[in-house]
C-alpha cells in the first residue's frame, strides 16, 4: 500500500524563515521560524497520511494497523516506526548536544517518570525510550561542531590564546574529561576571564569579515550575536569551539553521529535521518535546560578525525549511504530523469521524499504523483515502480536489507 504523506513543522528560534516554505512552495506561512520539517510517526509531532480523502495521524494508523511496518521491523523495534526523516534550516547555532544509548534512554525515561516530570516540562531530558543515532546530508554549505578534536590540537588551539592557556595546562596535568567538567560548571566570573579578552580583541575583525570560518573565534562572536548572548551572561558552550572539531560540509556531503557524540549544527540547510527519538542532552549554546550530570555521564570524550562521506557522483540511479553502525535506518538517494523507471521493494515501512523534480510511484492498482517537497509512505511488502517525470532526485528512508 502507498499513501501520500504530509509532514509537521517545528518553529524553533534557531530556524530560518524562508528555505523550508520556499522549498515546499507554501502559499501561506506563519510569522515564525521554519526550523524543521518532520516526516515520521514520532508521538510529539506525527505526520499525516492521506486515506480515502482524509488526513490521518500516522502514529494512530500504525497503532491500528502495525502490520504496515512489516514483520522484520516489528520483530526488532515493536509497533513503532523506527526512524524519523527531517529537513532542517539552521540560521543560528543549535544547542551543543549529545544523545543517549537506548539503555541510557530507557533508564533516564523511567527515572524522570518516577520523579513525576511531565514530558513537556522544561527540565525533561528523556522524552522516549530510544537512542538517537543520526546522519545528515548537506543541502548547502553547512557548518557544524562534530566530536572532540585530538588532544594535541586542543592544547595547541588553547595555547594560541593567552586567556585560555590555563585550560591547556590543566588538560596536560589532569585530563580532558576533568577540564570539560570544569568548563561546563564554571561560573560567570571564570567564563568572563576565559572569553572576554578574545571577544574584545576579535570583535572588530569579526565585524569587518576578517575572521575565517574555520577559526573558533569567528563562531564565538557569531554565536554571541545570533543567539543574543550578553557579556554578563556568557554560555559555557562558547568555550567548546576550542575543544570540538569545526567541520565544513559542501552540498551533498554527509556525516554520521552516534550515541554520546557531541555535536552542534551552526549554519546551513540539510536532510537528517535519525532513530525515532527526541532525546537531547544539551551542553551549551542554549537557554534550554542543561542537565550537567547527564551530560558528563553520557558524553564520548574520544578524539576523532571527522569522517566526511563524499557527495554521490556515480552513474547508478540508487545510492545507499553508509550507516553500518546501526540498524534503525538507511537512506538511499534516487536520481531520475524523464521516463526513468526503477523497481523498488519495501521489505519494511518506507518514506520517500522528492527533493527536486517530480515522479510517479506505481503499485499496479494504485499510483501517486509527487512533486518537490511531497512524500509518500510505502507499507512493508510492497513492490512499486518509481517513474521519473522530470529531472530530479528523491531520498528514501527505510530499514537495512538483511
């Protein structure tokens, strides 16, 4: 079975105003940021599927007809769609964050339930039982923080700034973990001692466009401006620009981020596919709740060299992005031209989203026409023909084939 699918908007403050509405060709918009467009069955913001002329919430439909997910999916993940597909427009930095493992999420959820913390409460961290591994594909030049730099690089970066040399000494004498904990628990006077000399000495260069985008000083000042952080209420996350990798993705490039992995999206547009979760442990650059004990208990301190997945430039119409570490999702890219036809077998529930152009999905006795920004839900055990009408491409979210 195939159904037309309509996503849900998230109007977070860090979002842009025009990218998502323009891409979706919305005729009417609200005077709010359009930060994310969700396609999935997450209980907080389920998508709608079209059935016999009515739009129904996907999570409710799956509650009543879980067989649409397929036996393989139900056997591993129960009666929930295991992934969530998003489009993001990042105008200002999103909070530095990490995501728990499934075991940590289950324990945290149960503990917060026992404490009587409502799911919508300001200080609620664990909103479901799931982990939140994720991959993202850049739709534009995209900048992000992505894991800890090597310790040698961190020390070198800190020593280049007089006010941060003390932190470099602490790392060499103690450990990165203890210094990170010190930073995240620092008071305003200590943050001012570390950061204000940099802010004051670099502001003019920043305003004149003289700082390069791979320079952590640039992002400190950019975050101060875009997040309206005042000098008397500094955010500990600003120091993390000197600890984490600053990564630039060109359009089409992608990265994968697993549990415990510190990251923050800084600017740009992207596709994101993740395990079906909204569990976020925040670590700065935010006015939202930062749970320091959960953060320090969960964060992965391993130093990494970012592994950027290159943009696909092959001849095959279907390309599978590598996500071998998890089994909650895979993403495929489908390139098409007029009259191109590709047979696709959905062994589990699948979401197809047209990124550009237009196509048909033909089930034999049923078909759907989709244009840019439109999506379909394909139930398990469906074999369809995907037929291009124009030049374009779509992304397909599903489970790995065994």
